């Protein structure tokens, strides 16, 4: 592998590492968590059964 190719690969790797740092991961995770819309845990069938009690 030529020196130029090694340098190119190294630069590509370093860009990927900088883009995937812990702070960016945390920010993306928290953004996704905040945008999560939870679904009700009780289904309509279970709800109907509970209403009969």
C-alpha cells in the first residue's frame, strides 16, 4: 500500500472517529429518547377484561 493511500485511509478513519465521539453519541441518544413516543402497555383486550372486574 502506498504512503498516499495509507494517509488517505488514516484521514478517513480519523474523521469517522471524530464524528462518533462520546458526546455526539450521548446527544444523539438523548435526542432519540426524548422523541420516543411510548405505547400504552395495556391492550384493548386487557382493558376490557379489567373493566368487567
